[in-house]
């Protein structure tokens, strides 16, 4: 039997054989039965039934892992939480009755849900009674048996205070606010020994603070006393600890702050802007947890902090013009460092006495003097200074006189004759001027370099002609005449600039001709600009007052030398004299030096 080859599902077979014939065969399929019939040209035919269903195919392999999805957007910021509710207490006198047979104090407690600082009837969550014992008078401070008031309490009138006193309570956990503009006094003393926070401000008539809290030993938070226009005294005889900030500011009639038992302030100690205050007394204070600021008290003469050992922040003692000595005998750490910091207004001096003494320049103890750069010494002067009548005065340079005739002297008649004289080596510095102020010989400048941190060896500026004259007189000297000034700067009329003929640059002077300057420089820091004799800064830094009138019959005074504000090199020339000012003028570009 011949083998029949069948290939499905092709619809035609090429070259298939049926019977004994050869040729093309065709395949047809019965759609109903699924049987395929192969017919060949010789008439033979073969039926082929459908094959059995094939076995299921194998499962496909797992697909590859997809790419990582993009990071989701950041969620929106949550809403700001609502402020916490403040616990308040309200005290009212309770008449004799069922709750208190002998009368006493009604204590209402609750939270300030309305936020108005007043405990309303609907906010009260607890009421209790502090009753006067039989035979008691009430108000004795402790007769009711009260220990603690939980919450904050506000005093706006006499009755509020009396209710606090009558409660007999010794601890107030929250804030005690005294804001009673119409009251001149509060009495008697409250029994309170500990308060969470104290704020007494804008009490228009209150004249005294301290007696009313005579039993107070601890304030766990801040103690703030500000803006009480008639308050004259603050005395807290038992106060030992303030856990937060102790601030006494802007009380214009206040003359003294006394805390004899105070040992610790946890945050900043600030005594600021009290116009009439003369003394700050905290003789047992040992630690200040942040800054120590005693500033802007124009009448202050005494600051007693003899036991202070540690100040975590900086010390600022500026703008107390009458406070000339500040003694810190036990300070070992300021701003976390084992050192003594007295602030820019008080450079630190040991004075060879083995204690830390902060003094204003020139305000040295008996037996000491300022060495010229703000250090108290028994003998000698700092480099660049010499003893003149018992004071350390800036070194002078001897200048040989003579005669000269050039057009540069036309303002003086064309010919000048100058006697030998001495000229200060440098312009008068801030430190030198402060020594004169401390000794009572000079008045205050209009700020500028005076009082500015790091400017002690810069030239004093913002002083008028009268102040310059006063300093030179105090130092045993005088202002140079205009001719003397020019003679020294021009080397007897022989040079264009103090240093010679070289065109000036930044090495010669502090001026704006090359690079922009914002102020003065330390004296003596431009040695290329010195005269051959060693006189410094006769060009630039500050214009210098002279003793001479600018012209005959004029009340204005000549200034010479150029300054830090000038751009044109002509202003640095020794003979340049086109500027003058009246004796009461003060500017940041004018200073002076003295002569003999």
C-alpha cells in the first residue's frame, strides 16, 4: 500500500498521489463534519478525519520587570496647629454663707477659649473656695490653707490684687500680669513665693514694685518690667532665681534695681533705656544664661555684679556715659570661653590688681594711668606715646623751621618764616580722645568712630574745632597753625606731597582715588605716605583742623590734608587749602592732630 502524505491545513497539495495516478490533487473540507477530502485527477479520493486536539501549550515565560515608576509628588504642607489654650484663674471675695461660713475667696479655674485673656462664666471648669478659718481675719497669707493656683492671673485694679492677697496662695503656676494704668500703689504684699512668669508694663501711675512681692523667691519663666512711666524703684528682697529672661527696660523715672539675693538668670539679663537709673545691684548673681545687656542708661554710675562668674552670651555695656568702672572680679567665662569680655565700651584691664576690671579708656584707678592705647598702667607709655605732664600723649616729631618764598604761600603773603616746633606723629585717635573725656577735659563727639567696635585706633572724627582745641589744651599742646601744618607736610615747602613727588596710590593714603573706601583707617597704616621725618597720615584719612582762620576777618577755620572721601589727588597735596568750616561743624571726614 502506498503511503499517503497529508499536510493540513493547506487547501491544496502539489504533487500528491492518489491511486496509481500522479498530478495535482485538491483538498476540500466539510464545514459541518470537519472531514477533509482529497481528490485526484484519476478519480481517486481519500477522506481524512480531523486530528485529535493537541495538548495544551506550555505556559509562556514571565515577562520582563517593568521600569520603576516616577516618584510621587510631595504632599501638601499640613495646616498650622491652633494655638494652645491658656489656663486662667479668677479670684473673687466670697461672703459668709454655706460655702464659707466665715467668708473667704472663690477660685474659678478654666481655659481661655475666647482668647480675650478674661475667664468668662462659660469657660469655668472648676470652682473651689478658700475659706477663712473661724476667728480668722482673712488676707493674712496662708490662713486659707491655699498652696497652688493653677493658671495665669491678671491684676487690673485694687480688688484683683486684694483677692490675690486674700487667697493666701504661695504658688501661681502661670503668668502674673500687672496692667493697672490707674493705680499708684498695690498693698499689702502678696504671699506668693513662686510665679511662672511676671509681666508688669504700662502701669501709668505705679511708683514702686517689689514690696508687693516681698516674699517672691522664684520666677520660673521671664520677669519683664517695661514702660512704667512713674516707677521709681524695683526691689525684690528675696528673689533668688529667674528661670528665663530678666528685663527692665524703658522705665523713665526708675532710679535703682536691687535684687540682693538673686543668684541666677536663665536667659538674658537686660537693663536698657532707663533714663534716670543710677544703680544696678545684684551682688550675689553668679550666672547669666544668655546676653548681659546694660545699655542706654545715661545716669547709671554703679553696676554691682561682684559674684558673677559665667555669662553664656556677650556682655554689652554701651551708652552708659557715667559708668566709668565695671568690676568683674570672679568672671571666668564669657560667651562659653574662659576669658573676660567687657564689651566694646570697656576694654579689659587687669590693672596689676589680680581682678577683672572693665573701665572706659582713661578711667583708671588711683595710682594708674592710661598708657595711650586704653590700658591702665602704673608707669610708662605704650609704643608711639610719651609722657607729657603725667599723661601718655602721642609721640611728637621735631620739625625744623625756616623761611620759604613760593606761590604756595600766597595766602600768607608769599613768604613765610617758621620757628622750630613739634607735630604729633599721628592724628588723635578715638582711644586718646576717650581718655580726655574720662578725665573731664573733652565733651562727647557726634558718634561716628567714637563708640564703634574696632575703631579705637582710628582717628577721632565728628568733633568740631572747639573740641579739638579742648583736647590739645588738655594734652598740654595746641592746634597747629595752617602755616605750620603745611610746613610739616611739604617738608619746608620743598615737596608736592608729604612723601615727595610720586603720584599717590593706596599705599600712600586712605582716599578714594584708586579703590572705593567706606571710612577711615587705623592711623599709621600707610607708611609710604609718611614724611621724611616720620609724621604719618598728613594726606588722607581725615581732614585736620588748624588753629588759623581761613581768611582775615573770617570766623571759619582752615582744614588741611584731604580725607577718605576724596577722589582727586589734588586734595592730598601739601599746599592744597580750598576747604574751610565753621568752628561748630562736625563731620565724619574731619579730625585733627596737635602741635607744640
